[in-house]
């Protein structure tokens, strides 16, 4: 499984509006890894699931691969 960062678009954020966590928590094939901020969650899912969620949630969220960099 690949890791992705799912974030709520700034223009879609409000106190009673949707959050990234709410958008992905009930989706099949998605495992929430980190959700300290409900508008910015780290999840594990397949690339196919990520593509499906990008299309489904495009109006309210971004779904992008997590990029890790480190010194070797």
C-alpha cells in the first residue's frame, strides 16, 4: 500500500463543513495512519483507490502521494 496525504481544500473548510477525515474514514480500502488534524490526514491505499477518491472528492479535497525525503 502507498501512503497519501488527503487535505481539505481551504475554500471548503468551515466549522460545519466536510473534513478530509470524514471523507475517507468510511471508504473501503483506505487505512487512516494519522489524523491529528481532521483537515489533513495521512492514509494508506492503493493507487487505484487514490484515483477513484481524487475523482469523487475533487470539489472538497486534495489527494496526493506522500513524499518522504531523508539523508542516507
